[in-house]
């Protein structure tokens, strides 16, 4: 539960931010359980860079909602 609160609090801080930051928040919300399952080491370490790499490497195994959120974030990153 503490980890969920961590992701929500960190993500909520980005709500007034740019589109990429909002997309990042959407990824955190949509991919929370996928990150736990697919990237447990990176998730436990709370290493955001390694989590991003791991999640993208395992994207085909992630839930549909997570896949959509990651693709939206990638598109938002390209626009900036």
C-alpha cells in the first residue's frame, strides 16, 4: 500500500505540469501492477530509469491499459 501511495503522490505532483509529465502519471497509474510483476527488482529499488527500460522491454506482456499509457507517454515525449 505504501508503494501505491508513493506512486500516487509522486504522480499527483505532476498534474499541473506538461503533457509528458501527465503522461508519466498515467503510466504510473495504469502500469503499477505490471511493473510489480514484470520488473520486480527495478520496482523494489524505485529506480525510475531502470523501470522505464524494463517496462518498455516487456511492453508486449503488459496489460492493454498499460500498453496504451506507455505509447501515449512515448508520443508526448516525442512532441517535446
